[in-house]
């Protein structure tokens, strides 16, 4: 998977995130969705980590918090963030 595609996926999540979310919440949503998508297509965890931290500039602690979550845990984290947007 090339970095241009991965960057586009991340940016797409950022651009379509609900406006009611804070910047930190949008970043968390984008990180969790990107991890889930890239793990689903078979990208190595270390590659995902390095991409998010080095190429995107995501906070390393945020990435580390979610990098080992399974698909259900990532979906739950995403649902929690999206619920905040619609609870207002």
C-alpha cells in the first residue's frame, strides 16, 4: 500500500468528520479509522505506526493507545467519538 493512498485515506476521514467534533476528536477518529482500514488490508503494525507518526505527524502516544486494538475495539472507539458529535 503506497503512502499517497494512505495519506488520502487519512485526509478523507478528516474532511468528512462531523463539524461538531473538536480537532482532537477528529484526529482520534482519523487515527482509529486509518489503523482499522490498514490492518484490514494487511499492512504491518509497524508500518502503520511509522506512517501515522512520521508521515502524518500524529501524536505518538495517541497512535500507541490504539495501534494494538482489534477491529471491535477500534469500532467501539470510533462509535464513541461519533456519538459525541450527535449528542450536542
